[in-house]
């Protein structure tokens, strides 16, 4: 049982690494005025499925690691 949970956590961690590396990046320019963002899509409006999948995988990995820590204690 514990071996299965460890293998699952390794697979979730690798999946999370791949999902984060696939996501698009935006260059941050701190001198840009906030009015430049008017009319542009928000963070969740572009590639909503990929970002939601990344969030779900990270939450499931967190939950699995917490369960593993409780079982070890």
C-alpha cells in the first residue's frame, strides 16, 4: 500500500513538473502602468484547462504527501 502511494506521488510530481513547464510565460515589466492591462484577458481566461489541471494535480499531490506524512508518523 505504501509503495503504491510513493509511486503515485512520484508520478504526480513528474506530471506537475511537465504541466508547469508547458504553461506560457509572461514577461514582467514593473514599469508598465495598470491601464495597459485594460481589455486584455485575465490569467484564467487563457488556457483555462491547462491551468485548472495543474491546480488539481498540485492539490492532489499535496494531499497525498500529507497522507504519507501522517502514515509515517
